[in-house]
């Protein structure tokens, strides 16, 4: 981390300490519009808003599919493998039902739920608290609803990580471009078309915005295309495939009551 980043981080830290006596930024978030009591995920009625439906049963029916999606995502985006859970960087990962849906009833649930792989990623919320928490605008919301990251603006304060209620962000404690003790690179096969990050920045899923820009679909959606385990598209377009799926299928979201309006929907 260079001197400018360290100086900015010191200032941010002092500002945070000074604000302890007053209502904190996170209390403001909790009381503000982003955390107003919400429903199942109402979207802005106009404009494009990308969203995703994940059919968990189809992942159960196709063993290994989730791992294939994760591998494709992490390979394309140069997600490093540090070899341990402490330093793990996650864009796409598998979670258990009870950890993914903590607000759902866990009493007398079907035994099948215990073994269901819940594919998890950034929820690309319509009202993302991470955006409001970021002091440098390194985290921002695009017009198409995608919550993006500017790695060069990130100062590593991790306010966005504290604000995210879904644990969808990872921090690079180590240099992703480095090597392990055996001389093996953390990025096994580097993709020159996507920038590798640096130590001291936060990263997360970006809904493959760089692929959407050239007319391609997200990597995980492409891998799962034959099974229709993942459906992606504009949830504000009533004629889109994802809108038709949402009209005909019962879906749930992760902790929708906090009012972030996630763009991820799950068919359980």
C-alpha cells in the first residue's frame, strides 16, 4: 500500500474514531432509506436492472455444476487462490442453507435442505449499503443496477465489507499477483483481458459487466446454460426470460426485510 493510500486510511480512521460520540455512519445506514423495512425485492419501475434467478434444485440434480460455475468465474476474473480460508477471496461460492437464509425458519425444515448447495455471490442490491458506506466512491451503482468496483479508488478501509449484510466482499491481505512458499502463483492461469488486483483492496462479483459490454452473458450463466440452473436478465423488462421465471416460480431472497432489495432470487 503506497503512502497516499496509507495517509488517506489514517484520515478515514481518525474520522471514524471522532465520530464514535455521535451517531455512527452505520447507525445512519440502519435508520436510513437503504434499510427501510422492505418486501420481496421491488425494483425501480423504469430503466434496466440486471438480476439473477438461481434454481437450487437443479444444482442438486447436477453434482459438480456449482464448482464448474465457480471455476469459470474465478478463472476469468483472476481470483487468486491463497490456499487457506483466512485469506480466501470469493466472487462466487457455495453456502449452506442455514447460513445463506439466516432469517428463514430453520425449525422442522426438510432434510434435503441440509445438502443443497446454495450458490452465493454479491446481491447487486437496488439500494446497496456498501455504496453509501464507501468514502472514495470505489464502490458504485451503475445505471443497469450492477454494483461495481473501481480497484484504483479503493483505499482498503473495508467500510463496504462492514456495511454489506451478505458477506459478499473479500479483502486482499496478500498480493494476488504473488507466489506461495513453493513458488507457485496465486493466480494459476492469468487472464490478460481482466486486471488482476493488488494487495489492500476489496473485490467481489461484478455480474460479469465486462462480458455484458460485448454482448456475452455472465460466465456462471454460460456454464449452467443447458440446465437452466441460472437465469439472468433485465428484471424490469416484463418480456425478459427472467421476468417470466419470476412470474411463474416461487422465489426467496436473502434477508429481504432489511430493504436492500437484492437482485438475486432463489428457487428452493
